[in-house]
C-alpha cells in the first residue's frame, strides 16, 4: 500500500487517514447547504407569528412618528 493513499483507520464511524495525518470522515451523500425540502414542524407558525410581530412593531413606530409630528 502506498503512503500517499488513504487508508482505513477505524471502522465505526468510518475515518480515513491520508498523508496529512488529520483524521477525516467521508463526505456525506447529502449536501449540508441544501435547504430541507419541506418546513420543519412549527416553522410555518413561527413565520406567521414573526410577521404579526413585525406588523405590531411597524404600527408602534408609525404611532410614535405621528405623535412626534402632531405634537
């Protein structure tokens, strides 16, 4: 076996060792930067609540600005 090739160091979890001597796990089949295909449980409700909260904050800012102008 050539020293430049990767060799199996540990069976579970699978770790590869190459010439740089840093243990590495093999690349997973799923890219971690790809978004999930559907919303997780509770995400729809969270976004709905966040939209309502943003509207409340915008209304408060509008009231404060109108109060400052009309005062």
